[in-house]
């Protein structure tokens, strides 16, 4: 552990950084010690409090209180933004969706962190990148996520590696078993942005440049990605009811035997395994010409710029993202950890057989567009794709792609 003087120096330096661009922003915290709060989404597995209790027992003068926000990410963000815009000191540690880093940093709502205080070299590299904005570390990775393809081993002899193989297998199974072929999250919300992004990446494309300053969407590749989904709807191996699916609906459809294949996050593995047993298989998402690329998910921990106890907040984050705690995040919360070595642990693999595939998926995954205006970009993507999927027989994929690119460029120009 670094000396206390180094930690103090880092925090005093951070306190003077109001935003990612060092322009504007509000007052920063005092960098002191004392009780803190941890604001994050609702804990649906009841694993958090025992981890917090361990900290509280060892730090009676710096206890942490859990502030549970709504389960939906957009509602979490709305409450955090309202609090931070008011420069409230109520939140100290923030559990941020990985796509919020740029927005919160650019607005001066969180403070930059010293890289050397955290074992980032032992974390999965793509996960670390989600906490970096303009070459500065603004948060510490806490959990990761990547999309996986779930399939029925009693119906599928060899899991598909390409879209063509997925299509052929889904159509054959439909004819023999009278069940749906494939579904993801196709309702017009963040999940649709994720599913389209994965299809685009799996066709070799991207939406914006790494620094978020330029729209790099190739309409031809976007058309290929859209056609993959449109073809499935036209031919019926993607059921029309999947246009109303979010994560939960697609999970239930698969584990209840209404789908042969389903795209979902790792959290769906436990319930599906309990229901399907040895009939459950999991692999990487297929792509145009081989294994596809998932979209990175997960959560990072950041410190509010208005916290009065930033030093305690930083030490809490060091504790909460430690190897020992990350193991508990997996074993007690069933969330994908960020430490690389946990994915290679034989005992954990025996308990969570999907870990090797998940590691491959995370290492091959891509982050969503890095932008302080990410929410606007996501709305354009989801609404454009939803329009196409809602009328697959008449919507031209190339027209949708061109229109989407134009709208995205307008957002980037005005940011």
C-alpha cells in the first residue's frame, strides 16, 4: 500500500481538476476521511451488504452506507445526474455504467484517479479502457460483462460460429421442433443499441472513432449488420415477439424452451442452468465470417467531485476492487469480475463453466461509443434500428444506415 502522503497528494491534485477539459465545473470535495455512501443500482442478489459489512467492521469511523438506486440503468443515471448537478455531497462513491465515464468526467462530476494506486495491469485490458477518458483514469473497474450465445445442446450438435451457420441451424430446428430460432434484445432501448453494435462490430464496422470525435459508421457495413437481423425476421427464425424483448424476456423465452438460441449477458446462465441442466450450452456470439464481437458491459467505481470524504472513498474503492473481494463478486453475486486470473482458476471454472468463453468474449469485445453525449447517440441508434425491424418487408437497410449516420454526425458536431 502506498504511503498516506502519496494518497493525500493525489487527492489534492485531483481536487483541482474540475472536468476532463479543465474548464468550468463545480467545487470539489475536501479530500478528507469519514463516513461515506455508495450509490449504485439495486442489489437484486443481496450480495453487497456482507461485503460492505466487512469494510465497516474494519473501519468503524469510516463506515459506508449503501444507497440503492433503481434497477434500470437510465433511472440510475437520472438520479445521479440530478444529485451531481445540484453539487450535493450525499453521494461519495458512484457505481457507474461503463458507458457513463465520458459524460461524468466531462461535466466535472467525478475526480481523476492515480493509476498507480490500483492493480490495473492485472485487470482485463478492454475493461480498463472503459474507465479511461482523454488519457486519464476516472474510475476503477468493478464488474465486467460481455454478450454470449446461449443454445440448446440437445438440439445443436456444434454451436454456430457464423451468422450463416446460425441461420441454417435455427431454420432446421424450427422445422423439426416447432420452436423459435434466435432472439436478442430488440425492444427500442439500450439493449437494441448493444445488439446492433455487436452485429456491426461482427461485420467489421464501428460507430465512432476511439476518441469519440468522429462518426466512422460505414453505411455498407451497417447495412450488412441490419440485413442479418432483417433477414431473420423476414424468414421467421427470429420471432416477431422478440421485438418486445429486453434481457428478462429473452432469458425466459430461452429457458422455457421457446428458443433454440438466445443472446444474453452472463447473468442469464445461472437461472438457465437450473432450468435446463445439461441441455444448456454457451459460446461466443457468431459473426459474419467467424466468431463475433460483443459489446462491453459492466460497472466502474468513481468518486463524486462533491464528496467531502474523498480519501476514504478512494481507500474503499481499493478494498472493493481487490482480488479477494472480486472473487466474492463472482461467487456471491454471480457478476463477472475484472481480475484476469480469476477466469483461469480451475475451482471457479468448475463452478462457473462459462468463464473461459466469457474471458474470450470480453477480450474480443468493443466499448460502446465514447462520448459525453452517449445517451443521445444511443437513442438515435436504437430508434433507427427499431424503425427498420418494425417493418422488415419495406425498410431499406441502406437508407436506414445513411440516415443514422447523418443524425449521429449532427450530435457529434454539436457536442
